[in-house]
């Protein structure tokens, strides 16, 4: 598995903490962003996106966009910002 995959879906990773503890872990989120920014140049140069990376990134964005009624207002706003930020990273860095 890739770092991106592990950071998102690890047993103690970002999505698990958010889903089970309703906690937005800034450190874990930063790892995801940095892993994404690190892997995008390879995707762009090869013209190929790793299937695992693509799948887990779709899962993460869908999860963030879906929200949760269990999150407090602070977490909900941070999740919304994160979803928009990830979409911007993808769009801004994959343009040809």
C-alpha cells in the first residue's frame, strides 16, 4: 500500500479517528496533504494514477463531503475546508 493509502485508512489513521472519535487530526491531515502533493508529480509525469491511491482518495473526499451529524461545528467546518482544499490541490496540480 502507498503512504497516501496508509495515512487515510490505517487502523489509527485519519478517517478512522474522524469516523469513530469525531476528531479532525490536523497532524494526520497534514500527512495526507503532503503525501498527495508528493505523489501528484509522478501521476502527472507518467499519466497514470495508482488505483489504490485513486480509490482511497475518492473515499476520503466522499466521506468529507458527506459530513456527519455527530461532528461539532468546529470539526464540521474544518472537514468542509479540508474537502475543498484537497479538491483544489488535485485540480491545481494535475492541470496539463
